[in-house]
């Protein structure tokens, strides 16, 4: 039963369905961590989740493949690559597929999961009814913020963003319009956590 002491949750005021990746910049250039905007604002800004393309996320969380220094073999070998090149593919397609494979299957070097499937499994095992809302107030604002436990929010955020990056890379590799994107649908009761 909802707690009547909590403020009502308003649906997001978005006039159309938008992809999660609409927040991600289209540029493929890598930026320093100081220049890369964080995905969340407010209390959630301490979460290491950034508005960045797949190539930057792979570098940040897994380490990009380098044939001279990587401790793992080229993931494209599993797809028929010879010398790092995929027959019939240009180098940008090969890079996108390699990065998608690394992002999906490789352990995060900074976070606590062994692969995106294991992270998604942890998210799915979480019962939202058992996750308490945290009440926070910022010294410079009279507003009260209600947010998820930040470790839970980080897991969900990383699972959603990584899945979206992987789906987009696979769609680009297959030269298809991304049909299986994660979307926000206006009118659905999506919790909006002010300040996050």
C-alpha cells in the first residue's frame, strides 16, 4: 500500500517516446572524466555513470582491446576475424561489434559485476517493494528529495545504459534501424525523482 506521507509521483512531461540514448552524445571522441557529463544530477551525481558513447564506456569500465597490450584475445575471433579485421566489414563496424562484445561479456574493472548479463540478473532479482526510498535534503536548497538507495540506482542505471549502448552497436553493425530500444512511454507512471 502506498505511503500517503510521500508526495505523489507525477508522470514525466515528455511529449513523445524517447530513446535512453537521446541523452548520449553522438560524438565518438573520448573526453576526460572531468569533461564528461554525469548521467544523474543531485544526490545521484556520485554514481559513476556518464553520458558517453559505447567506445568511451568500454574504455572506462573494461579497457579497450589493443592487440599489443590486451590480456585477452580479440573478441572478433569468435566472429571470423583475421588479424583484427572482419571480412566484408569496414573498421568502424568491426570496432562497434568488438566494443559491444566487450561491454556485454567482460567484467567491469571498476564496478561489482562480472558481465552485463550478471548485472541484469541482479537487477531482476531486486524486489522494488523491498527497496526503501531515501529522504535527502541539500543544504543549499529547501527542497526534499526522495530517491532510491544509490547502489540500487547505480545497478539499474548501468544495466539500462549498457543494454542501450549494446543494442545500438548491434543495430549499427547490422545496418538496421534500432527497433528494440528502451523507451519512456508518456502516460505510464514512471517515478520522477527530483534532483536525480
